[in-house]
């Protein structure tokens, strides 16, 4: 079995932050107004913020993914599954609901806008990842069993390693969350707590600094002579 330090090496891994948006996570967002319990989504955001901070410090690529809908992307099938009644659609482009919730991408960090659960469908996500040499996707965001799971499954099927963070994902019902974790761990990737990454990344960086220091050490000290 491959070791975690190889899977999440900063050079070859990317953190995907999925759908942490006002309509899904804010107490005044669209889902909350529909009477949906968003407490778990709201509560997981500090964990995701810490993940992003630790990832940045380690030099891990961070990609922010969000929903952005319009009349041009709401197909008949998409509208048929909606349970919003007469309420405005969720994450409509240009609205407050589509904005990130308590997250702020830095200049140079990529934002991918999607219109379906799966972040690979209809986007350039795969091209971005391939061009960056990414081999492992570190999954975070909401909801566990919908957009995060759909993206993780697709990622695995096109040959990315999947590390699914159980404390950086959330959904409306704990049973759904736990079912996805079992499914991912059994068939599509590796389920881990974020704390394991927070220990692994500094250890890898420390090892890299030691190797760099050794490589720069002069072959001869002052006063030494060749024999």
C-alpha cells in the first residue's frame, strides 16, 4: 500500500475546495431558506480554511471550485430534479449566493466554475491538473455525497489518486456522509483526517531542507587538502 507522504507530496497533489458558497453554507443562504439543515456545512468551514492555510504553507496547489448557474445551463433534467419550488435557483451567476463563503482565493490561485455536481464535466479542471503535473486530488468541500463524491469518483476513473478528508467535507445527514466515506475508502481512494496531512507536509519540507543543505555542503572545508 502506498504511503501517505508519497500520495500528498506537495509537488504532485492539489487541494480541491468544492462549493463552499453562501447558498450552501451561510445561515441566510438559499438552502437554509428552503428549510434544509446546513449546520454541518457551516461547521466544517473552519477545517477547510485551516486545510487551505496549511496547504499553502507547504506549497500545495489549491483550486477553488464553485457552482455558477444561469438560464443557459439549467437543462430540463436539471430543472426536473429541483425541489426549490418558486424560490430563486441556487448559486445563480452574479448573485451573492454564488460567492464563496468565508474563503478568499489568493491572486494566482485557480477558480473553476461548474454547472453540474462533477467538477470535471464541462470544465478545464483536468487540463489544469495535468499541466501542473498533479497526481493526487485532496478532496474537501460540500456536499460530501453529491459534488465532492461525484468529482472524486470521476477523478479516480481518469487515474488520479484520491485522498478524501473526512473532517473537511460535510453534508446534510451524517448517514449520507458516512456512507460516502465507506464507499470512497473501499473503492475510489483513501479517507483520512486532515491532521495526518498537517503532520506529513512539515515532515516532507524538513526532509527537503536537510537534503538541500547536504547538497550545498562544500566538498572541502577551509584548510583541507586533496590527498
